């Protein structure tokens, strides 16, 4: 009789804790409204999940702007405002790398990142890249086009394992493949921009810094999500991020999870 009672006690305890497990939903977004993905679609997804906490891909200053600037029209903030109006108790928090934009400018990553890609493109068009370099650039552009096609479909299509793999290939093509071009070719060491402090930085050095920052930023964001899960146990947490970040955040969240949360998809 005691063994039967113990069995049901364990069963009921397991059920209780499984029912109260923190849930994290990482939703990859297209930031601007388009016919196949606009704020009402995201609002509908949030209504289905009914999260307790919304995490936005901004830092603390960006979150203040989100809260105060009613002219913002991006998918995430518009849908978030609609959801917050319906469920006022919803907690909204930032989870991005603190001071992200100024940090990139101060270090010289911006605008050297875009200038470097433009220079690679111009070299490619006049056929000055070596065959191996041209192949790396084509890999980057072709994978980008592949993702752009997927982004024209419903959100389930850019929120799944298959697309995560393509996104990872695309980001690796940029931050590893293109880096090999900028590291080797002399053009990138001979062109400079001036940082806010007046110092010059080469395209080569600025692009290399940006490549490293991709890892640092995503790892920091994952840690911030983890901290939120720790401080809001048993809650439903929705992470609103660009869909190119999704694969990295999911990988990191799974790696650092200490049985703190479960990760779910919005369409499950």
C-alpha cells in the first residue's frame, strides 16, 4: 500500500513540476512589416502563446525608446504594444548587448563592415577576386538569396530547424568566409575610416572586429535570456529576435541550460 502511495506521490510531483517549467519561445522575426509578416500576424502568435515576459532585441536605452516613442512601426514593437494593451501585466525587458550601437561605432566596426562587403562586391564585379575568393563571395550571396526567398513565406518557414541551418551557413559565409578575403587582400589594409575618437582603422581590422562581435553579441544575448529565465521561474518567455540570430540563440540556450527551462516552438 505504501509503495502505491509513493508511486502516485512521485507521479503527481513530476506532473506538477512539468506543468510549472519555465518555457522559452525564440521567435525569429522580419523586423519590418511585409505582406506575409506584419504586426497582426505576430500579435496572433503572441495571443496563442500568452507569454508572461516579452524580451526585445534592444538594450536598456532601446527599451526606453520602445516604451516612449509611439511612432515606432516595427513588427516586434507594434505587436508587443498590442499585446501589452490587452495584457497589461506583461513584463517587457531588453536582452541585447548593452550599448550595442555605440560600442560598434567606437570600435570602428561600423561602418567598416558594410564598406568591406561593398568593396568585395566591387572586386567581384570587375573579376579581380581569385577563384577561391569569388567562390566564397558567391556562397555568401547565394545563401542570402535562399533565405530571402524563405522570408517571403509564413513565419513557420523561417522558424524551423531547416532554416536555422541555412541561416547558420549564411552567417558563417559572412563572418568566416568573407573574413578570409579581407584578411588576405591588400585593398582592405589600405582603406580606412575614422573612429569617433579620431583614430583611423582599416577596413580589414574593422571587419575582423565585427566578425568577432557576432559571437560575443549572440553569446551575451543568450546569457541575458538565461538570467531572465532564472528570475522568472515557471513563466512563459517569448524572445523576439531577427531570424538570423535564432539558430545561435537556440544553440547557446541549449548549451547553457541547467534544467532551468524548456524550449518550445510557437506552432507546437
